């Protein structure tokens, strides 16, 4: 996962006990978009003209030592385009983007349900 500048700032704030909007079950969203624009640390949102964020499935995110796993299900009407980018957010709209990846995951079509799972490991 490409950690953004904002993502690095959020981690630093959390370590110092500063107030942040967490990336927990109530606030975390996975987003997908249709842009293949290269990752840059200064990006604050997905780059595509089509983009959609979806909240977490029950019991997610999870943490195992230094690995955090987020999981969202994109329903029949959600994100029906070529998934070229994805990111982790702490709000359904606006908010902060922790990380963004550029990868072609295929084209989701109307009527299908896709599940996106993202694992971020602190190294």
C-alpha cells in the first residue's frame, strides 16, 4: 500500500495521542476508481472520474500484530467500471486517504458483487 503524506501524518498524530478520525469499523471505507495515474504521496483522493467508497464488513477491520486488514463488499450497483486504483479512507466522502494503490483488478459489471480486501503492514 502506498502510504500518503496525510497517512504518515495520521500515524504520527496517533503516536502522540493527538485527536484523529480513526480507520476503524465505524469510519473506515475502501474506495475504488478508474484512474491509472501513478501513485504520489501528496494525493488526497482517488484520481479517477468514477470512484466509490464502501464501508467495512462486519468484524472488520482486523489487526494481527503489525498487519491491518480492511474488507468491503461492493454491491450490484456499486463501482461498475474498470478498477484501476483503490484506497483506504476514514470517511464516506471527503475525510482522509491513508493509502492508495494503482493496480488493475478487472472490470466489475452491473449485477455482480465484488469484495475488496486490503492489508496494510507497518514495517
